[in-house]
C-alpha cells in the first residue's frame, strides 16, 4: 500500500510535468527526459512482476502489433494521409510511450495488483492513466484514453505481458 501511495503521485507528477513542459514549447529534450524518468518508477520490481519475462517473445511482439492496430482503428476511419513526424517528436513519442507503459502498466499495475488483485490493477491503472492525460488531451477525448488504458491493462492481465502494451502504445503514439 505504501508503494502505491508513493508511486501514484510520482507518476502523475512526472506525467503532468511533461505536459507542462510540452505546453511551454520547450526543447523536445525535456519531454524525452521526463518520459524516460517514468521508466525509473519500475526500478526494484522483478521482470516477472512487470510482465517482462523472456518467454514467447514472438507472440508478445505480434500481440503488440495487434494492440497497435486496435488503438489506431478510430484514427484509421477518419485518416486523410499522415504527415511525417519530425525526428525529435518521433523520439519523444517513443520514449514517452515506453515510459508510460513501464509506469502505468508496469509498476502501478503491479502495485495495484498486490493491494487489490487483478480487477483493481486493470481498472485502477486505466483510471490513473486517464488522469495522467488531463493536461494533454481535451476533456472529450479522455474517455478514449480511458478505453485505451483498459485495453492495454486488460492485455497486461490476460497475457501477463508488458511487451505488447509497449509496442501497441508506441505505434499508436507515432501514428497519431
């Protein structure tokens, strides 16, 4: 419980700090650093607790591609061609999405699971994920963020896997 009480405000603080730095129009280096710092909240957890075992890596990679496709379905319906993302923004999107997955579906999920079991981990990590995006997404889009969080956390629970959510989230962020 103590770990959860420390992790939640730390993750939200890093996520909101990243959003404020982006809004201020600062160099993309700062969001990359803050996104990378999200990975640090997973320090101390075993690979198994984070869903990072080495078994079935091919299936985990394939699952990540499937998750990415599902996350992109709403955007694909209204797609009218995509601009090429500049390298600094693409790098930021990659680092931030990996950091968010380690934080939300890695450490926070594991802490919530230890306190309240799988239902608390799935729902709690998705709700905290949506709260983490209140500064970067319009209010009408937060339901979609919550749905994405539930999808990624559901995968994390069903497959005991973080690789799929990392890949799916990264692909979605690069494409959106």
